[in-house]
């Protein structure tokens, strides 16, 4: 199966293939992620069955309700397959509730999690919906101006393992983005932030087979919160996003 590779490793005669990036479509902001990915030229796949994980080059787990995402992922047998694909080197980016889902330790969370990344995460760490906020972050691997991040009932990363790198913190030192190998966790919603720095960092985060150059350069857990996910409108031009998010119709996947 093809993997994502940095453009610098491609020869001039290499055939370009568009990366297939999956978004876990069980619940939450999956529609926003899919729309943004397609807008920047990636082949975005709505993932709702475990067998679909074999057909993608990387996976985004969106923000939403971590309890619901975990229950549905267990019910439709996605967790074992996801662990298998991560062990094979597939990049996974957990955003907000997705960061909770991939963490190995979530105190007080009785429902299933994938337990992929050696971090502890505290749910709703900044308060209720009305305490949602925005902040400018200095993110490792991204030059230029600070990255504007949107936090909605966000978690925070409270502890990290020895091989986990903190990529971004708030002014008080709270970790809100971290990377471990091919895994990336962010407390904020990158799909709500317009940012054109897709080419900031291209270093490989895992082994990549030849022949699969992404149409964009962004899906690499080494980038922190680069412009993989960007929107044409700027949330800073609107009122803070404390209002309830749109609900999306969800169709139960078939389990064979």
C-alpha cells in the first residue's frame, strides 16, 4: 500500500499520486475536515468501517464527543484495526476529542479509547462551552507568525511519555499539541483555522514506500499544527465559536 513521502525524495520521473486521507466519520466535525481536505487537493475518505483503514495513507480523528466516538468505534470493531494500522506506521492525528480517543490515559473516562499515544489527557480542562477560547501559539516546526488556534470545550495534555515531544503550549505552559512518532494530538480544532503554511515542514514521520506523493505537503505528524487543515473564512472575523455546532446526519456502517 502506498504511503505519504516528502516531495524531496521523489525523482523527476516519479509518478505523482494523490494521498488518501481518512477522517473518522462516526461523530463530530468530520464533515468540516473532509471539506477542508478536498479543498486543498487531497482525496478525503469518510471512514466508518474497519476495512477502510487499509485503503488510506493517514487518519484524522475529529473533535466531537469522545464518549460517543469511543462507543461507536468499539461497536463497529474499529479500534483493533486502528491499532494494527498504527503499528504499521500509518499517521494518525487526533484533534480535541480525537486527542482524548488516542491517549493511553484519560482519568475518569469509563468508555473505550484506542490508547495509542503515551500521554495523559484531561477532558473539558478549560471549562464548559462558554469558556471556549482562541489563542495564538508558537508551534515547533512552523516558522513565521503564531498559529491561531480555536479551543472548544478543549482537553489538555497533562503528562507525556519519554518519547513524546511537546509541540505547542499555552502561555501558562499547558501542553496543547504533542507528537509521538507517527501520532499527533492537538487540543484545538485545526479545521477551523485558515493557515497557508502547508509547506512549512516536510520531514518524514514514518517509513514511506515510493510512488505516493501527496497533492498537498501537510499531513505529517512532524508538522504540529501546520496548514493541512485550513478554511477560507477566518473565525476571528466572527463571534467566538461558543455556539452549538451543526449536527450532521450519520449512517451506521455495515459490519461483516
